C-alpha cells in the first residue's frame, strides 16, 4: 500500500484540514512534501495544538533514526495519547530515553528504522506519539483504527477550546 493510499484514508475523516507544504508556498523548505492533518471543521489552521497525524517523507536534522532518506521510505506519525501509547508499546511515553545515532534508544528494544511496525515516535514519544515506517496493507486496519481515535480526540479538543 502506498503513502497515497494512506493519505486518501486520512482525508476521509470529517472536518479534516490537510496542510501539504510545497515549493514556493509559505512553509519552510524542510516541510515540503510532508502532510499534516488537523481537525478543523472551520477550515482554519488551529492556532493551538498539534496535528493529530503527520506523514513525513524525509529525515529532519533532529530526526533521522527512521532512515527516511532511503528510497521508498516514509513515516506515518499518530498522536495516540498516554493510555494508548502504553497499550501499543508496553512503555510509558515519558520514560527518559537517550536516543543514539544507531537507530535504537539506549535501554529500549525499538528499532526506529523498522518498517511496518508500530513504534514510539523517535522524537515525540513523550507527547504520546507513535510512528509506523512505510506501513503495508497488512497494517491498514490497525492504522485506520488509530487514525480514527486520534481524529476523535482532536475533535474533542477542538470543541473544548472553541
């Protein structure tokens, strides 16, 4: 399953606003080609909060453990919150981890370059984010369920703030 297929699924949610920075737009070059999904039924980028899901297509200066600069790789990041993070990973999201350049966090079993596996986000785990590098069709049901839950959580937050 391609990134396009997963993007299409994320676009189906009610009230979704997708930001997809491109060359020549108002966003920094580093974000070009990536996709950021918000719950925003008014069509306005929320001034508070983060997206509920992101699709990242390349390594960032502080986030290269998933080896996204290798051909054909991309990463779906989903905000799942603390409770779901623990259920998915068996770990507390706020555990201090010293992430090394080897692709694993010291004291952890996670290979942040592994594909088609739900893993803690290599940078934003403490905020309750998980990641899946180049998910396959086999992961579709799990990922859609996580996206549905993240969307519902974002919707509740949006209505609470408004």
